[in-house]
C-alpha cells in the first residue's frame, strides 16, 4: 500500500488507485483520508520493526550471517518514506517517534552483537543498511513541504487551547460526563454531540462575519478528532475499560512471553503507545481497516512470542 501511495504521488493521480474518485483531495494509497492512511502505514512500521528484531535475534542465536530481518529493515524504510510523503502531521510525528525508537533499539542490538564474534559482520551490514536507508528517506521526502505543513510550531502550541480539535475534545468530554458510566451508545456521537457543540461558537458555526458582526453557517462533526474521549462518550467507562483492558491483557501476555525477544516486545509496546497517542489527536480508531489491523497485529505478535517461549532456546 505504501508503494502504491508513492506511485500515485509521483504520477499525480486524481483518484484513489487511479480509479475511484475522491471528494477528499488528500487521499493516500487506498485510503480516502491521508491521516488514516499514514496511521495505517505506521502500523506497518511496527510490524516490520517487530519482525526485524524477532528474526535478527534468532539469526544471532543460530550464529547465521543473514536472515529475513534485512528484508524487514528495507520494508521499514520504504514505509517510512511513504509516511513522510503523505504530509499527515500526526502520521509524520508518530512515525518519527517510532523510527527513533527503532533506531535506538537497533543501536543497542548492534552493540550487543559486537560481543558475538560471528555477529560482527551482521552488525556491520546493519549499519550499512541503516545509512543507505536513511539516505533514501531524506532524498525522497520533501522536507520543505513538511515544514510548510507543520507551520509555525511555536504559535500552534501557544494557541493550542483555541484549536478546534482541542475544543471538540472538550465538548466531547462534556458529552461523556453526562453519562460517564455507560455512555450514550455506540455510534451515537454524531447525534448527541450537537447538543454540546452549540456551547462552543467556534465549533457550532462555520465562520464569523466581521461585517455583520455575527456568527453564520453551521459545522457538522461525525468524529471528535479524539478517539479516546469519543470512546468514553459512546461506550462509557465500563465499555471503554473492556475494550482497552483487552488490549492491555494482550500487551501483558507479550511481556510475560518476551523471553529472549526483548527488543521485539519493546517495539511492540512503543508501537501501541504511538497508536493511542495518535488516536488522541485523530479518529484513526474509527477506521475499520486500521482497528482490525491493530488488533490483528497485537494478537499475532503475542501468539508468536507465546509459541517462541514454549519452544525455548535450542
């Protein structure tokens, strides 16, 4: 999907997959909304990094000189390039945090490999791939476009409380507090939110007419741009605890079965953290493709670690 997105970008495609017209000009890959597309690619970064460390550790255990982890390394940087080209601020921010976490763990892994005489070549190749991959990312990504997309970061931070997304989060929290225990019901946001939206003119009206000195028009919100608070509003504390508690159980199982796969487990935890951080600023959890991919990744990774711990060292 990342490669398709890059090809669409290079060919200046006017439709999703060159076929399906989109009312949103900022589509990416097979996603009609680039923020969700970039978030999905960040999950691919997590999967690629997880499999890299999983296979790299096994390669070192068996004293081999190569393995499938090099392919995972290549896929990681191709996907990172696609995230950068998507120009999604949240996607870039959390993709960068994932990349830094991956590089930090990679450095630690490389230092450990130096103490295994037969792994010196592996460590050297890893550094070589790292340098080549970094150069590829920098050369293909339009850094000026990213800087323009983020704008004045300092000014954005100063006016954070007046940002419409911050206001929509506050209005959604007002909605949640009315039925905090059980929530308003799944899918109820777009119907209940207008009652609380009207308390915030910047959210309720389309714009302020300086000539008439009054607010005019209406804004419609289907999502709160904050999945965490929206989940609490719709499912209440009880339902949200069941949903997020299930994910917490999977992560605890991954930690329990980590064994010799500490690097893979840490990147899985970092990936889940970035997913929830991104969801606090966007509505990525409301994308079925993303939600199923996240749960599928956590279940598959936890099961793989479980099978590995049962097999034990050989």
